[in-house]
C-alpha cells in the first residue's frame, strides 16, 4: 500500500495518474465520498459518490478502511477492493489526506509506505489552486487553509518529495516504489530460495 | 550509512566498486584487519593492515565502530573516517558481515540502511568461490561454511537482492540508495522549506 498525500494543488493527482499508466502492477484505491460530483468527474474512476445515508451505512457495516470529514463531506476508502487487489499481489495507491493516512496506519501497521508531496513554493501552490476554474474565491481561500493544515502533517510521512517538476517527482515516486519492493519483508519467495542456497551435509 | 553484506562469492565487492564509481557522493568505509595482505590488495584501498597488537590498541582506544573475528583474524571499521565523511554529507558504504552489521546497528540506530546480497544459486556460489585461484581447497571449504553462516542471517537486513546479473543488482542498489535519500528524516532542509510554504496571516 502506497499512500500519496499532499495539499491539493501540489500535483498529487497528476503524479498518481502517471504512476498508474507506467506501472501495470499498481492499482488506484478509489475513495467513496458524499460530496457532489464535479462536471469532469466520473463515478467509480474519481470517486464512488454516495448519499449521507449510504455512507453512514458503509461506516456502520465496517466496509471502510478509513474515513474522515473534509469541508462537511465524508470521504472514505472501501475495504473490499483494496483486499482483493492486495491478495492478487498488486500494489495499491491511495490518494488520501493526513487523517486517512493515520487511520490506515492504525489498521494495517506493517505494509504501508507513505509519501508526502510538497509544492515547490507558496506562490506556485496559490497559483495552482486559483487555476481550477470551477472553484470560487471562497473555495480557494478554504483550500489554502486546508493546504496549511495538510502541510503541517508532513512529518508523519516516510518520504518527502518536493514537486518542482513532474517528471522528476514521478521518477522519485517510482524509485521509492521499486526500492520498497526490494524490502525483505515484501519478497515472500526469499525464505524458500534461501533454503536452496544453504549447505546441508 | 549503507551496509552491503553477503557470503563471499555473491558479488558484493564488485557491486560496491561499481556503486563507488557511479555515485560521487558515496565513499567506502575501508576496514582494518589483522589478516595477511593478499597479492592483489592495496593498503588503504582494500584494508588497513595491522598487527594484532596494533588492532588490540585500536579496540581499547574505542577507535572502531565494530569489530569481529573471522577465521582467527580481526576485522573492524575505523570510526574517524566514517564520522568525517558523514559530517561532510557523504553516504558511507560498508562491506561488512552480519556480526559487524549487528554492532553497527547498535552504535547508530537510526541511520543505517542494510542490504543483503544473495547469490543466484548454490552452484554459482560454489563456482565463484572456487574461481579464486589463490585459495586452497581447504580455504574454499571453510568459505562455504562461512557462506552458510552468513546467509543464515539474511533476515536481519532491510533489503534483499538476488544477484542474478550484475547490472540489474547494481541498479537495485542504486534505487535503494536514491529512495532512502528521499526519506523524510534524511532531508535536513525540509523543515525550513515547509516554513516558507505555510500561510501566516
């Protein structure tokens, strides 16, 4: 499980899409939410959109790995697709915030790798947030406050990447993913292989 | 601090040399030893060669980060050059065995990354050990026993690489090194940078 967190506007979504295109073993965890669908969003690709009642039922049934309220809307990670993908040997990418990351860590201690993506500068962060045409000035201001809140949690992550340029940041995420796959505990074939190496006579 | 351990014959020395050539920020920790110099070895490059008396004096003076006896000879890591290199922001590569790795971990808990290099097969390991012309049959047999001893400690390492081909294994070591440099705790500039990102008004 690979978590990418960042303030919105730091480029995390673009990085996630690129990683999915490049690495066939990676699948995205699609979050559930109660917030309204934006014009460019697709059900099941960007989010699973639910009513408050539906979402509350999923929480109650224990169907979410983590969930949190952001700007009055619920967000959460459906458990089933993640379990299915992990069981099939896939790496699962999570685009979640610090609250979700904390909960995920509590649920599955060992096997979470977390990356925090920082924007290259305050000015660039503001510019990117303003560039989203569908957001009003008030929404932008709220997002800046949320960005500060998110950034304040950077020190809870395993890795930190400064997204100065997308190609470089993408290579860095790939490097982290490839290195983490070489971790002893993530190579289930090694104990058996070591058996074949050892001298028994 | 990056530790490469492996049974001799798994290719660790070749991997170390390649990494040193390719990555200018990496320096090698040269071990001290009381074993006799081999014909092709160079003082200060392969080892610092010392008498038993000299070595014992270094241990007593606390000048070694770790030391252990292998085949009746002392091996150890001089502390001073490591501290100097780390203070200069260099990465230090250690070609040491499991005993040295355990001691190093105890001395410097946080900042050690350990990689275990496995040979591709038992047959290949034997072939490589026999190919060293200067070693007698008895020495080869002892080395096979020592190889088993070494391999039995693979599970104490952070990463495991199977050295099936040198180019691939080298890329894997580089990938690990590059990813580890992206760890939050190894980027001393980030806290100050985050200060410049946060909104204060």
